[in-house]
């Protein structure tokens, strides 16, 4: 039963046809306009993004209108990342203790000023009861597909996810467009949906079922879907071996962090190399490309922004580069500068580059118009 279901889900030819417009053909006008605006923005520069930018930062948590990026530059990032981990349980807060009700408020504020929202989902392990990082079983993906023992639970979790995504509306009732980035870093094996935890066919079936359930069964049409690998990519064939098809993806990217024992030259070399692979694949398919997660924990290099991050991405036509969060309760775990940080001045120089785009540029562009 399960094997037959996987074969059926992965044999859908229509969705494999090249589609440079929205993957969901029924997307709202606002979502289609956002995709067009994102593509237009790549002609002007690269958007800067920050995870949980409005939620908390160094020495503050959940105040109205606060942002470490804004405290340094006077401007917000162009792209705002948030995570939906624990929404599957209808918990009041996500895995990093951000209230979901606050996320709705942030989404409305970001939409009103023309920013971009991207959601990741560190979803718990439905088979074992562990978290996203529980890789004790290689049967989890198979278990959530049709015919699997966790399928009904997984559908309930998708229902809870859909209820939240569908609740993102402005004061006029317009569904707020967002980039949804599920099943990320799948080429690694640290999440239950990772490389060694499921077959290519199972991963593709998982992606397609998620897409079809949210857009079809739940009638959500405010989503752009992002396919995002880890950075250990050997070539285009490796990058695309679990690609679910052009009819299921709007943006492709990868995640890459500078490690403490690796110099900036290594980061520049590897990001530049993998970005070349990803942007070539994006161009062939009419998709956006992005550095979907990046950063250097603690940013101990005073010139990291203009000396490492910018050289790594400046020669590539990408939509955005997003750095990870500034944890308020985990000392040293931050990826954007704050007032007084040793890289503050260099970040301002990075901000002032003509090709880096922050919120003010996006507001002027009118991304959703």
C-alpha cells in the first residue's frame, strides 16, 4: 500500500513541466505580484534577511518595533525569517518561545511596509515523539506518507499548520504572501527527513504531499515554496536529486555557515562554488535563488560583512541572503551585530553598499504593487 502510494505521488508528469511562474497556479494576486517583485528586485541587488528580527535580540525580548538590525542601521532588514516549530501541536509559542500570536502581528507589520516573510518549520518527529533532530529511525518519512502509520497524525499537524498560515491576513482580510521553506537542509542527515533517513522517492513524495495538501486540500494560495539544501553540494546532479519538480517550487537555495575552525576564505570559496551551482539551476528553471541561511556565530571578525559575506555572494544573481537569529537567552549565539559589537561599523558599510537591499529600498519599490 505505502510503496504504491509513493510511486503514485512521484510519477505526476504535469508538475514536472517547466514553470517559471508561481508553482501554485491558483496563487492570490498579491502572492503572484510578490514573486514578480522578488524577481524584479534581483536586478537591483541582494536583499538582506535576519531570522527572528522582530522577536528578540541582544538584551531585549518582544518589545514593539525593536530590531538589532534597526538599532545599528536605522533600517529593518528586507527579509524576516520566522520558524513554525511546535505549531503542529497548536502550542502557544514556537520552539524558540516566540508567541505565535506575536508572529501574526509581525507578519501584518512586515506586509504593511512591503517586506518579505519566510517561514521554516522545525517540525517534531511524528513517529518517535522526538524533535526534528531525532534521527533514531529511518522510517519516519515513510510513516507519514499515505498508508503509513503516522499519516493521520501528519495530516492533523498539517491542518494545524494550515490554520496558522491561513490566519495571516491584513486589516482588509487579504491573505499575506509568505515564503514557506519546509524540509530544509535535506542533503544533511541531522533532521528526520534528511539524506540517510529516507529515499529520494520518499522525500519527493513528502514534499509533493505537503504542497498538494496545503494548496489543494486546505485551499491556501498565499504561499511561495522554497527548496533549500545544506551546503555540502558536489554538483548540480547532487543538488537536484531530490528536487520535487518545477510545479512544486518557487525558490531554490541552500544554507551555509562559517565554522569557528574555518577561515573566511573557505566560506567565500564554498559559498561562491555552491551558489554557482544553485543559480545555474535556478536560471534553467526560471526560479529565484537565495542563500536561505548563513552566518558566523558571534561574528568575531570585525570585517566579516564586507570582507567575507559580500565577496561570497556579490557575483551571483540571488534574491536574498538571510543570517540566523540573535538569541536573547543563549550568550554568544547571534548572527547580526548590535550596538557596540565589533562588526557594527563594517555592517553599516555593508548596509550602505548600493547593491544591498534593506526595508527602505523594498518599501520604495512597492514589492506587492
